[in-house]
């Protein structure tokens, strides 16, 4: 027995030594922006999660095929609609060598429910969490929650001791510009650990030797994240071989990259829909010129909708890489149908007439807020929209700015007319309604309010009978579609470009999982 | 500069400029190019049928049309269109108008400020002069681009954002102008010091001519030449500074693009084969700055051999 | 220095309400007042100012609005990148500028001289960012010989991260440094040329010729040495310009230096970074002027004599 163990250790040491010695390889990864903070509960935002995902793990997670599977929990069961048990892996260690137990899980879920957490709404149905023994966790919900697993897949588990030692018990307060240890350091159970962090310049991920799982390609030992803001520079860096992988390759350059012999391009429909929001509750537009709020009238919203030539945007701005959308959700999400996703026809004449009928024959003026570094060609789409709306007499002034300011100012209710994109990490329509349509919801900045939709959302949250639940979802989609609560534009298609020998599987949520990467 | 020399200068002033201009092919060529650019930029409405600043007149389906002589080119867009379907030629001309307006205004602003301060400093002397000259020293060490960025940064903080787009061009003029004035101030002060002690100035003072009239009527004409040289070279610098700031994204807003903004926007299409979107504005800017510089160089050699 | 400190202090305090920049709209008035109190914004101006000075001398400028990190940390991270870039390009500009300037100064009417001068004028007319884009396109994309962005591998020596010790670091600095130096180089060429031409007309050079001293020795030992004084002054002052222009070069080449940090700060109205950068630049200018004065003293004997007689 003892001898056996010793042999094992020796072999492992030998193997690790040999593998790191012979095939230490690095993948240099670039995208436009950087993670906003390393604190995994402080910001619920794409690139931030992409970075955290390499270092932190959750109870359950989505695999390459996007289906939910075990991660830190090996199995789980619901003993009644409101009580769940999660059984944890017993061989998990944090990268500092400390064992992960149910204490850490309880701590992390409670941490994500703190007022400074950006996930507190996300898991608002979790009413209690406690450790049954060292490797069993009980989670109670306030009402039956059919999408609990989906939600838990984005709640990362941190070390209780590490957080206590480093004064990071509560998440960093992002809105108050708080500076915490956890915002610039990360220590999780995942396949990588961060050894260097220079925000917006360079982040170095090194393989976590204490990780419980197995890398697909053991020779991949380091990932360098090198954000490059300028699209042309990013492409130049890829083409000249300084970068191995770009996860937001500019659509206009895909042909050029694809024709290069040492490079390849992959595209996949992304789980993200781009749309425009119009504040339909304010009595007077902040940036208008009519003294009232034209967006209050459905005809006006429809006029704007029908004035947008989405096919032209697809062809010219997106170079064919987008799917025009009729609702703010995409294939694969519970509640999506192609019928719902049909757009109202593009019709300038009808749009003009609608506008005149609504009492604005000469149009009006409004400001369109746009991010310029968040979505694929975001600013260019907005510019195109400005031109199209100009043709029906609506004078749109474009205001494009960096994503963090854009989002913050939207949250501060400063937008009349704005662009936003919405992904559905839970793959369930509830996520969309809960954030975008429910009365007073945190991202419902169009101030849409409809009692029937709110009631349907309650059904989605509590109904375990799937037929009834699906009916509620379908009904809610119909209502918001008929009301033209938002102007859907398209589902984004994402494109990753890499060196031919670097293989990182592309995923519809745009999150690379480097544990599945390989270099040939 | 002594009296005799100055008189000689005065006598041949009219002829020598003309003479050396005629003798210098570079000067003629650059002046012609400049004139064409100026003319086209300021009368662009009559030259091209397109107004790239009116978004409703554009068609997105025209976007990325290559120059007319290439395979997919269209005759109505001579040098192609950009990503929004704007005709490149008219966009460039409108853009160069903005660049020129900013450049000229900035130079005039710094000229008035610099000459005003330099004249009065030289004339009145004393503590006032010391302060002004100290200021020019300080200002000279602060690079123009930094000064402009700072002014722009502060303006962004002070002016509300709604106002900022409208104010951007004035902020830019101020920002660039404020960093060019010391040159003017130094030259005019030096000339004033020379003139001040001459008999006719003393005489004028005695017979009660006001300081203002002495400064502007008697002293000012003496510094027109160096000021013209500095102004021309400064104009090229100002245009480049404007395009640089716009390229960095802190200049004029993209809805009314200057040459720098156009280059920044076109830069995204450099690798995708749509080279004309960034190439033409860039080459236009270089030609503009180069011809102004050539003219300035010639002027310096001709008008004021002493000036460095 | 103090003036600049005051400007940047007022920048910090009066450009926009710092409280507004920190909290959202939901924050109640009481909470705002409390935050104001804790930040010491209710103290009289002179106390606030002295506190700013004290903090500034300790290198503390608060926390960046944009990156949520202490400005001092950001600056010390970025400083080495900018300094290395500026030093290298200053060297390139000074050396090649002087050589070309001397050549054109001596051979006044040669074809090569005219060509150099014409190109140098073109160099002044080409905006830095256009040159940068051109270089990237040519050397990185088409030829693929030099990197297009960043610093390559850096080695940390204490607080200092240097790119000089790795081949990728050295390669990475070539394009940005050359781009940055071109504008300065043209100035130095013109300056050296003018100086040379002037000095070669002076009496003592004529005497030297008359004494039969070799032409080469006259050019480099006698003429150039005297001509260098204004060159050094200008080059010194222009280090400041280089630092300012590094903002553009750093943006084009994604060079992780202070200029890149600053331009992002301007776009974001990130006042703490802006005021810190301003104080830093002011400090650099004071230092440069100081050093140039000292160099003067060593190179120009006249000043030394004057100073000695004045003190004696």
C-alpha cells in the first residue's frame, strides 16, 4: 500500500516534470476589451466571466455542447420542489493547496447574494444554503425554481479562508469604485491560476497543478490574455503571428484572415441578440425636441422598427454574419420559435404613414446611445440606423462611448434610445423576461410594464408543469412582440480566428474553455 | 536690424517676394495645389452632388463601393464610398474644410493672442513683460498635443455632454491655438523692443499719440513678415494637430468628420481590402500639410533668412 | 511645479463632482454628504490643497474611476514602458539627426542633401499616426518581420519592467521608437544643418583652415562641437515633446505606457489619472530644464567662466 502510493507519487512527479519540460506551450489570446474585475461576483459581464471561468468553477457547468453537467458537484437531487442537495467532489483543492469543502460553497453562494454582488438578483430565489456535512450542501429556494441549475452554473466558488484572510468577504462594490484584493487577484479551483494581472494590458494564466480535472492537451501550460482595443491592430497582430487566438475577429477581416495559409476562422451563431430600447414611460424625452415622448405611442415604435433595413445591415455592416431577429432570444432557448422570430417587414412607406398617424408627420429628434467596444460592429450598426431613421424624418443624434460608461449611464436611467445586447446564459426565456420586461427590472430601461407579462413571469418561476410553463412563456412573448417593447435587430454571429495549429473549440456563448484547447 | 537695412527692405518689399516666387517652382506648385484644395473645400457644395453629413441621403447598400477605375467601381463614386455609403471624395472635401477651418481659426486665435501679448509686453516692459515672457517659456516647453489633450479633457469635464459635440470644434480651436501663441509673442516682442527706442516713437509719444495707435500703427507693420512665416508653418502644425486629436478620438465627432476622423474610421478596413477608405484621406492630408510646409519653407528662406 | 500641482488639484476637485463620478443616482443625499465628509471634501480649500500636495509627493493620486485601481500603481506599472520608448527614440533622433544634419550642412548643394531635406520636410508633413499605420502594414503584415503591438516579453528587475533583455522585447521597440523619432529627427537635421552652416562661416574656422588643419577635423572637432549646444538644448526640451507624442505612438502600437493610459483616461474623463499624468509631465519638464542647464555648463566654457567669475 505504502509502496504503491510512493510509486504513484514518483510516477506523477516524473510525468509532470517530463510533460512541462518537453511541451510547455502558450496560447496568446486577444480580444477587444478586458475583464472589468477579477472578483467573480462583482460584475455579470461577458469578458469578465470569460476570464473568471478559467480560474473559478461552479457547482455545475455547461460543457462544450452547452448542456449542464457536473463540475464541483458530482450529483444533485431535489427532495422537494424547494429543497436541493448537492454532493461535492471530494478531491478538489484550491490552487493554494487548500481543500474545497461545503463551507466554501455555502460561503460563496451567500457572498453572491450580498448587496454589492452583481448576481444577487440572478439567484434571488435562493432563500437558504447550508452545509450538511463536509461534502454535502443543501440549497433552499423560496419557490420552485426550474432553472436553478442554470443559475448556479454562473456562481463561482471561492475559498472562504482566502476571502477572510484578504478582506474580501463581500464582493467588490463596483459602482462605488471600490478597490479590493479580490478585484486584482484570483484564487479558485479551476484549471488555471492568474500569475500576472495588468488590466487592459496583459493577464497571464498558468496551469493550476492542483486542479482535479484533466487538460485535453497537457502541453498547454500558459494562456496570455492580451487585449487589443483597435480592431486593425488586433488583426495585424494575429496575421503577424504575435497572437494565437482572437475571440472577436472583426467581420470585415474574416476573408483576409481565412485566406492566410497559417490561419483559420470559425463562426457560430452566438447566444446574444442585439436590440434597441426606447423609454416608453418618461413624459418627456431627455434629448427630444417635441416636448413629449413619442415613444409612448406604439405606432412610433413600429414606425422605427419598419424603417430599419436589417438585411442591408446584415449585408454591409455584418458582412452576412448575423441573423435578423424578431424577438430578443435565439434558437436553443426554451420558448423560442421561428414564428416569433419573424420580423415585421421593412417598409419605409408604412413607417412614414405610421409616424404621421401618430402625430409626428415631420418626425422628431432623439439621441441614440451606443457602446463602441462591446458588440460586433456596434457603432457601425448605430450609424446605419441613424441614416435609416433619417429617411423617415426622425433625426437621430448618435452618442457612442466605451461599454463601461454606456452601461453605467443606462443603469442611471440616462437613455431615451439605446443599444443593448442580451445573452441568455440560463438558456431559458425567463432570464430575458426577468431582466428586460418585468416591471421595474434592473435592465428594463425602456420602462415597459404589463401586468399580464408580470403574471406570466411568476408562472415561469414557480410552475413545474412544463406544458403550463411553456404556454406562459409563449403568451408573454406574444404580448411583448405585439407591443413592440423593444426593436430587435439581429442575433449575433461570432467569429474566432486563430493560427491553424491552435485549436480552441468555439462556443455559442463566446466563452473559450482553455481546458479543451490543444496545440498541434 | 539697423535703420539703413530696414529702409532697403521697405523699398524692395513688393518686388522681391514676387520675384523669388516666380523663380521658385516648388513655391508655385505648392501654392497652386493649396489654392485648389482651398477652393474645392470651401465650395464643395457646388462641386459634388452629395452631402455626406446628411444621414438620410445615404444608402447603406452603396457602402464599400471601390474606386471607379477598379472592377466593381461605380462611375458616380469616383474614389469609392466608405462603410456608410458616403461618397469618399465629397466626404474628404467636407472633412478637409473642417480641418482647414480649425487650422486657420486656431492660428488666427494664437496670432491675435501672441502678437497682442508680445506687442504690449515689449512696449510696456516691466513686471508685465516679465510675466508674459515667463509664460511663453513655460508654454513653449509644453508640447502642443499635450496641451490640446488637456484642454479637451478639462472641457469634457466642464461642458455637459449634450453641449460637447457642438462645442467640440471650438474647444479644438482653443486647444490648438493656445499652444502656438508663444512663437508670435516672442517675435513681436523682439520687434517692438527694436522699434520702441527709435526716434519716431519717442516723438509720437511726446506729441501725445496714444500707446494703442503707436503699437498698432507703427510697430505692427514691422512684424508682418516673421508673423506670416510663423503663421504658415504653424498652420501646417495646427492641421496636423487637429487630425491627430481626431485620430485619437478626442477631436471633432464622427458625425462631422475631419480628415483625422476619416483616417481613424477607415483604419478598421485596412486589412479587409477596402484600402481606399483610409488611403485617400491620409494621402490628402499629407499633400495638404506638405504643400503648406513647402510654402512656409520658401517663405522663411525668402522673407526672413535670419529666422530659424 | 506648484502651479501645475494647483491646476491638477483643481482639475481633480472642480471638474465634475467627484462624488457624482463615484456613486450612482440611487445614492441618497445623506450618503453623499457622508462620503464627502470621509473624503475630506468639506475641509477648507487650502487644507485640501496641502493634503493633495502631501499625497502627490508620496505618489498618491487616488483611485482611477475607470480601472478601479490606485493611480500610483498604474503609473508605476506603465512608467518603464514609456521611458524606454522615449529614450530609444531620443537616441535615434539625436544620432541620425546629427549625422544627417552635418552631412547636409557640409554638402550644401548636393543632390543627396536636397533629397534628405525634401524627405525631412515630408516627414514633418506626415502625421505620426499615419507613419505608424504604414509601418505596421509594411513590416508586420506584409513582411512579417517585426511585431505590431505591445512590448513583447518583459523582464522585471525590481519595480522596473524592461523589454531590453529579451529578443522579442527588443524587436517590439523598433517600430514604435522609429515612428516616434522621425518628427524629432527632422527638427534636429535642420537645426544641425543651420548651425553648421553658420559656424563654418565664422572666423575661427577660417583661421583653422588657414592653419592647414584637416577638413574632417574642422568639421567634427571644431564646428560640430560648437554646433551641438543648441542641439542639446532643443533635444532636451524635445524629450518633453517626445513624451507627449508618445501618446500617439503608444495608441497606434498599443504600447502599454503612460500615454496610452492617459488617452484612455481623457476619453473616460478619468480625472485622477489625468491629474497624476499632468504632475508627472510637469516634473519631467522641470527635470529636463535642470539637466539641460547643467549640460550647458559642461559643454560651453563661456558659461562656466561666467558662472565662476560671478561666484568668485
